[in-house]
């Protein structure tokens, strides 16, 4: 059933003038966001990019009050215009939700509401506690060690990574144990980060059927499927680009028992340093079925071709020379060098290998 939200004329006037609700309202959202003088919107998301404006409030000091009527649980969003604060809310009949925070500190919390909002309140409290724990670790190392010393930088990074892994496990447990719109909404609001680090597919798999069938869950489906195709175990998406000679070449058109999809550029020092290793591997295993397609992020054709010749790279090459970044976008490549290793059916069997690890993995694929 499609959810319905009603903000009647009485409520609209109330929003503009006071914090009192009118007869017939069955939910309210009130609060104080310190440091904000301006507009606050109550929105109902309708797509990944758009939302209906349910009501708006102009506040001189951060206090605000919304009221209205819903016929079933509805996901909403409190947008603090002119800031980075977008606060998810889960409105149910009889819900009285309070929001408090500080715009300058980018901090907020919620209380009250129905069963779904209570789940969200508890999860937000857990997230704030995890963020405080992370900050505590960082503050400890800053206060006690010389972070200009590389050894202590490594130690601090290690401690922060271990804590991040712990928090990630807590997040997974939350997603798996909450088959509802709260879990789906949290994942949707974090989607850009998860797409970037290619973990969205894993997180999406943790959602239950009810969560996937909410608006946020449905909006995640396509991106989750795409990320699944470009991570370990997925079938690499095909693409077609141009060779240095101007001929079309596709990933699937390159046939081999094992294929390396290599993202690089002439201006990338680590890429150029890795090329001799890749060349040695190619010469050793090409006759046994190894193929390589190197996709360059170059924009200057002469520099691209000069690097291919200088590094002696006798395999397949492609680039769009800055006209577009089709393969880079499809595969979410944010740093180079980056390599994916595919089997003969274009299934991804490894990624991110370099140096000895790359050579050892390729050797294992051709072991008799």
C-alpha cells in the first residue's frame, strides 16, 4: 500500500506560526538544531534524487515544529537547508519525535517516536558512541606519540583500522537483525561511501526481504548488483573502447585462459614501476593463455603511446583519452595502478595484486 502523508491548511499555518498541532494530526516532529537560523524542510523521498516537500519551517534560532497525519509507517527526511545535515525519520501514527543537535558540530540525535523510530534512535546512539571511540583512539595517539615518526603513524593507523573493522562488524549485525525500513534507509544514506569502497553488494545481501522492498531498499538494488559484478566472484561487465590504432576492442573480445584487466596511465609513477613486472609475467605465461588489456587514463595520446613503447608493453591497449571514462566508471577505479584478474568466463578471481603476489597468483593459475 502506498503511504500517505497529510499536511492540512491548519497544520501549514501552525508550522509558520507556532509549535501547536491542529486537530486530526497524528504525528509531530519538534526540536532544536543549535546554530541554525533559516529553513528546515520535512521531506518524503520518492527516488534516489528527489523528494516531495511535505512542509517547511523558517526558524530564527534552530527551534522548529512539524505536525501532520500518516496512514502507515513512512520514511521522511529532515533537511537543514544550507548545511550538510539530513536527518532520517520514521513516522508512525501517534509518533512524537524530538530532534536535537548542533549544526556547527554536525551532530544530531533523536528521541521518542514509534517502534521504527526507537530502532533508529538506538542505532544513532550506537553510531555516536562508535564515532567517539574512534576519536578517542586518534586523540590518544596525538597526545602520547610523535606522529611525525613513521613508526607511530603506522601504529595509529593500525589501531584505527582494527577499531573500524570492529565497527563494521557491529554495522553488519545491525543490518542483518533489522528487516525494516530503518536498516534500508541507513544503507541508502551511506551508499556513496559503500559504492566507492565496493562493499555495497555485501551490505545489501545482509538486508531482509522487508527491508529490500522498502523505497530505500529498491533504490539500492541496481547499484548493489553492479558492485557485485565488479568484486571478487562477480562476472566482469563488458565494455568497448579504442586501441591506439583507433580500432574498437572489447573486454570480452580479448580471449584467454586468464586475463589481466590493468588500469594505468603514463603519468602514474607506481604504474610505470609495475610495468616491468607485468611484462615479465606476460612473456612467461602468454603462450599458455595469459592475455592483458591495459586501460589507460591518459588524455594525451602521444604520451600514452610513448609510455607503451618505452616500457615495452606488447599486449592489448585501450583508452578514451579523456573523452569519457567508461571502464573507469564501470569498475569504480579511484586509484591506479589497479588490476583485476579474470578467468576465461570473465569471472573476477582476484583484484589489487602487484609485484610478487601478482606473479605468484598467475603462476598458480597455470600450475599443472
